[in-house]
C-alpha cells in the first residue's frame, strides 16, 4: 500500500487547484444531517499538525518502541495488580504526561486516582474446627487438624463458627432436572455438608449431563446455591464415585510403572555375560523405575480421600461464607453416631432416584474459626489533562487505555498451572504507549483545541474494567459534559492494514468522520457495532457517552507469556496513534458535540452470566464494587432489567427467593428461571431497598 506519509498528505493538502473531496461534498450540500456537517466540516483541520515526514515518523516510532519496551520488560512483572511492576508503570506514565506539560496535579497534587483492589487470597493462621455434640449425657468433641482432616478453600470467607450441621446431598437445585437437595429442609444459619460433583455419575443417561459434569457441578455454583438458601458455612466432601475414578487412574499408572520395571529386569536377564557398564546402566535404570513405582504407590494411597488444595476457582467476594473441604472419615463418624449411616450409603440412596436424601445431623455443632485473608492493595488510574480554549472548553473528550495485565499468570491466563511473567506487550503495552504518543501529538499542536482532552491510563481492566468504572463513578469532570471516549486496547499487531473500530454506531456522525479520515490512512477498516465489550470504553458507553474502541485483532499470544515486544508492529502503532489523534481533533473542533445513539441490544459477554442457556436479564456487572450483593453499572436498553425499572448503580440483594451476595449468586439464582417468568427483585438504591419485578426474556 502507499506509505502512511503520502496518504496523510493527500488529505491535508488543499492548495490551489486541489480541492479535497470532503470540501467538494460540503460545497454541494450533500450532507443531510446538520450535526454531521458540523462535525465533518472540521475534518481538514482535524489532521494533527505534527507532520508525517520520515524524520518525525522515525522519532515517533522510537518513542513508541522505547515505551513498549519499558512497559513489557520482565522487570515490570507483567504489570499485575499488587506487583511492584505495575507501580513502576504508573510512575513512568505520570512522568511522560508531566514532561509533555499536561496538567497532572489533579488528585492531591498527583495524577493518581487511587483506590483499593483485592490482589489475592491466602490461608490465614487461625483455622481450628471441632465437631461437638450437644447431648448432655454423652458429650463428645472431634477436633480436626487443618491440612490433615480439613482445609479452608479460597472461594470462601472468614468467620467464627458455632453452627448446627445439615447434610444437603450434592447441594444442587436443578429446575430442569427436577432435583432439589434443599427441598423440605431448612439450612438457614447452618453449616451444610455437600458432596462434590452430581448424582448418577456412572449413568450416561443421567438427568444431569450423563457421565460429565453439568453446569450445576462447579463448586462456586454450589456455594452460591447454599448462600441463597441461607447457609452460614459449606463443608465439601469428595464423592465416592470421584474417589473410585481417581483410584482407578492411579492404579493404572502404578501398573504401568511396575510393567516398566519388570520389562527392564527381563531385558537384563537376557544378557548372558553383562559388562560392568551394562550392570551399572541396569542398576541406574532400576533405581529410577523403583522411585517411579514408589511415587505411584504413594499417589495411589493418597487417592483414597485426598484433601483439596486451598486455591480453587471462583469466589474472591467479600460477602463469601466460610467454605472448607473435609475428609469423608470425619463426616462418616458423626453420621454413624447419630443417623446410623454414612456418606457411601447416602450416595447410593440418592442415585436410585435420583432423589434427595438431605437431613439434619442432630446433636452436632461445628465450632471454631476459619481465616481466609484477602489482600487489598492500593491501585491507581493515571490521569492527565490538556485544557481546551473557547466556548466548548468545558466539554471533555476522554482518551484511554488500560496499563495493567496478568502479572505472573493465574486467573485469566491461557497457560494453566505455570507461574510465568505475562509481559502483555500487545495487551496492553501497545495501547498504553499509543496513549502517550497521542498525548504528545495533541499537546504539541500550535493552537489549543476547542475542547478539553483527558488522558487516562486505567488500572484493573483485566479484573473487570474496574479502573474505568471507578473513574465514571468519580469523574474528574462531569460525565454529562463528556462528549466522547476513545479507547485503545491491543493495537500493536497491525497486519494487512486491518484495523477494527468498535462503537461507530454510538454517535450518528462517527462513521462519516472515520471514513473521511481513513482516506488519508488507507486502513482496511472493520466497523463493529455496539458500545459495550471487554474493554474500558464500555464503562463510558453505559453513561450514554459515544465511544470508539481501536483494536488490531486477537492472536495466539493473547493472555499468554508469549505476548512479547518482538512481535509488535511499531510503525503500525504510530499510524494508529495518528488516526486516534486526528479523530480527537475532529471531535474537538466540531461546532456540535457528537449525537449519542443507544442500541437496544444485550451487552457483549452476557453481563451477569446471562448468555447461553440462561434467561436474559439485561444487566451489566460493576466489578469495582466490594459490598455484598450484585452491583450493576448499567442495563441494556429495552432489556428486561431496563423495563423492570432497574438502573446503573443498583445493587441486587435478592432475586426471587434467593439471597444474592455476589455475581456468582446472581448467576446461580438466574438459572432457576425460564424466559417469561416474572421475578421479584430487591435492590439497594441510594441507601434504601427498592422492590421491582423483572420479566425474563429468552437467552441471547
């Protein structure tokens, strides 16, 4: 394709005898919408004044390469929340903005909008449990050792316990399956003993998912279901079928190790007069294989009833009840003492139906303390301001990119079980570096822009758009005076000139503006509708602000340690930076602000667990809230929640008969209904409880 320099010149040059097509179209009056004319009429002056000759392009690319090289270096530890590396990135960005002469004395003299986020969970020191009888004539206490008899789980919370105990089967409420372990039993304020997995795991025709786990099996779903029914603690036990399967797997591995050992021995016996070298080789091999046999023998023994590891998927909610995993032998002891049965017998009875066999375990209480420590750290958005000049100077354009990434992996990474730095060169070192370059392009113009520009490097995007949601809750300038938001996320892999821009339909003027500007760039544009999606522009769109989201596409290194700088297209980043800067100037110099267009469509990604086979509710979660409940940042236009009177900022604490303490609880409760059901909802709004009714729609 023609170079970016030549393309940009063809748009900017308008000397004698060279009337650009934009000017001709305006002169002939072919624009039917007045606001479109007002916005497009400044497209010629919208081109940034930085120039695009070879020297300036080279300087720009060096700055971009240096910036992304710093942001994606191993020393920055993948810019994970809670690492020293993400703080280094924030300081770097602050210094870059300050060097450009931008106003960074915004929050107590700094550019940092600070707040707290959870950075991980660990097992505390105070974890003691005892099962005690309440029978006066025969008191008994069974003391449990942490790490031997039980272990707290990371998806639960902390608390001191003195609770009655109930056996609640598999802890499942499956409306479509016609099965409910909580039917006819009161678990309010009690500790519930729950088996892992599901009934009839050996039956391929099971009402659940045959021999596979269904959507009802995940532990977080069961914890949510217990919480919805009022349980105060959850005690998981491994089901017998799972143990049998594990034992069979370990037995096969032991048999294979024994076969290898026997084969090596038989092969050596065939050698009539082995040399000393052969004897030594045989001894070494036998030692290795014997170690392997011993290891597999230990694993077979451990498979009889292993304790889980502390870290399990799900949870991380401040409202969580204590959750632990306990060995079957402990629960069998109290079951035999009071009900003359054990877990194995109860499992068999459940499987025959399947039919729930939940029951109270009389005369026993669970007493003790569980301590799960959630580490809160201070995080910060990095904000800088370029003030405008003129009658529209009180209106704001936000240009943003998130600078956090996945740190050393873990949740969100596609590399499971391996701790390795995820440098995130493209995601989103590229967008962050481009943000700084856009700030340079706009701040070095000879003439001030007519509207203010706020540059924001967001934190917490990988955790659920937390930084951008926080800014929208506590904006530096009023959101009703914020006329547009331009977002860059993963703009470092431009290939075959393909550039994706989402949100062009969120303002009636945007498509024409981008089409005209692109005549000077020659990008192969993909125009994606909608203002919501998995990046920070969503937070602004939910506040009725037009958005554009710039993106060069997914790739095989996404959320993997291999997303490194050597794969970055730096010249492509420069051209994206110039395109974003020109877009900002076009919006800033328009006579009228962009006209917001709201779409009656569900948010990308489902929002609140509403995709797939679940009925559609139409809410968008607010992951930045730390209170008990399911906080929402907005509702989808004309969706069930919108029609039911819900608003952004509401916090759902009850859905139907289910208590809601987290997003997981909401997801679990929602699955118990079908399209067309009218469901009562209680929300917290402005310090008061508001009762609403939402009619659920078909899944989308």
